[in-house]
C-alpha cells in the first residue's frame, strides 16, 4: 500500500537535513514505526525553506516543497507579507498535486489542518485522512481568553509591529487559516483523532467524516527515564514547558506564582521554551505589573531533549497552564516520566489525564485553584507519587510505539478497503 504523508516538518528527514540538532519528534517517531510494516510504502512531502530536490533516506522517499526566503529578518518580513496574499495557497497546491501524480498513493495522510495541504481535496479523487493536531477554529475563540486583545496590543514591543509580527497581525492570519480549516474539513471523509474534544469538534466541522482513534508517539528519552524522587524538595520546584502564543497561559504562571508568593509558599517555577526578554513574557509582565524574579519565576529558554528530561526529573511538580489544547505533548511527556501533574481542564486534556487518579485538573485561568492544587500536591508526597505512577502506567500504554503505529496502519487499511469496496 502506497501512503503519502503531507506534514509541516521534514519528519525523519530532519536527521539528514539538520544532523547536529536532530531530535526525533512525534512524527519522526511515528514514521520510524510505520515504515517497518512490510506492506507500507511510505513517502513524505513537506514544506522546506529553500530549494531541495526529492531524495530517499532510510527507505522513505521525501518530496520537499520550497516555501520561504531564508532566516534573515528581511526574508521573514517578506514571508509574512506573502501570507496575506489571497492566491498564495493556489500556487503551492499545484506543486502538491504534481507530487501526488508522481507518487500515485493509495491513501493520503495529512498531519494537521493548520496548513493548506487539505485543499488538494478539490482536485483529486484519492482517499484523504486528516490527523487532528490542534483545531484553529475553536482555538480562535480562546485566543484572547488569558490576555485581552486590547491589553496584548497595547503592551507588546514596538519592534513586533514594525516586523509585521504583532498580536493583531498574528491573529489576523490565525483567523484566516481557521476559515481555510473550515473549508478543508467540511468535505473531509476520514479523521484520525485521540481525544473526546477533537471527536466532538470534528463531528461539527467534518460532519461527513468517519473517525478513527490514533494516538501519538513521544520522544524516545521519555520512555526510558522515570521520575523517582523519594520526597519533595524543601523548596518546591515547579516546571512548565510552553511555546509562544497568547493562549498558552503564561499570564496564569505569573498570576499563580504571585498568589503562592503572597501566601509564603516556598517554591521556584521554571518555564522552559520561553525567554524573559521575549515579546510575550514582557507583555505579560508589563500588563500585570508583577516581576517574574520577585515571584519565583525563572525562564530557561529552549532546551534539548536530554536537558529537558533532566530538568523534569529533578523537579517536583509539572504544571500545564494552556487555555486550549488538544493533547499537549508536554503534558504527555511529564506523565510518561511519572511526575505529579496539575493541568488546566481545557480542550482534550481530560482525555489525557484522569482527575484525582493520575493528577489534578483545574479550571482554566483560575490562579487560586491552580495555586491550591499545587499546595495540595506539595503537602502529600505519597498521594502525589501515586498519581505520577498511575499517570506513567496510562501514558506508557497510550503512547506505546507499536500500538500507535498499528492504530494508524489499521486506519489506512480500513480506509483503503472502504474506498475500494465503494468503487466496485
């Protein structure tokens, strides 16, 4: 069976393209498992910042599609300006169609609905299945739920506006892509999801689709390591991993830290993935008029996979603070390690974490509830450790590489059978 993936990352080809910095993300990990099936002939197409001919690497054929002008500030400005053009998608769809004609796949698997890959449905009769990552349409409703739109716009750096990378610029594009997502999902026939949230949302956004369950494979290090503390530190060490974005909940970190500080709780809160000098952290600090350091918050910036594992294993509690998520990998990785976890009840997190058994779920945006959950875990090590052990057991089963690969391959086989049966 010939399978063609469309993805926004090079998947396993990143090992060849960026050998010094490659870490196997979940798509690369899934690729490694899927290609082991003797009946699967896998090809992968992805957008690449530069010209690159098709190539084969470790039994997979790759088809890069050039998009982007480079890494300079001027190049990034030009790329952002191009994103506003109404005919931008059509220019790339022509390239994607040519790849489909070359590969002649039996099933096309599109990872995510955030980019324009799904527009190919207008021009082909082949079966297309979408893996749900985030869903931009409901994400739009939560975009400014933590930091109000007017506050974000008035408190961000002037340079962001100058570089066409302001909050309003980004939300305009986000909304534009959400409208495209609606167009893509409406005729969709097949969906792969993994949470009650994405299943319910796609029953509305893709009403004609058949839904398959397919989980994700996490990064290798999180399977082999385990959180094994015998007691909490005197100063409780909290960790949150987050990327940029207003809906990721950084203001919840600072608000909750301020609450804990006011009640003389002895802690430090490490934020991985952000730097304090970044536009978003500075915006939040100016708005709340609270100092990060004075409230025990330290930014660690980007970390490698091994570095992150060490940070988490040395910490006491992991906190997920997003206002909207489907199945946040950072939460799943903390669960795989067996950490005590607190997470916001947002999107699909309740499908990942069972409240009161594998950790604690709290109301999104409620800093007092989050602070109370942290102190509750910190005050009962035995219960917290049991939560972590339960979480690890559930996560190891859910993210078992062979199990996940079989879920995806079984979906391919079912789709192929359904399509071919309907054509008889």
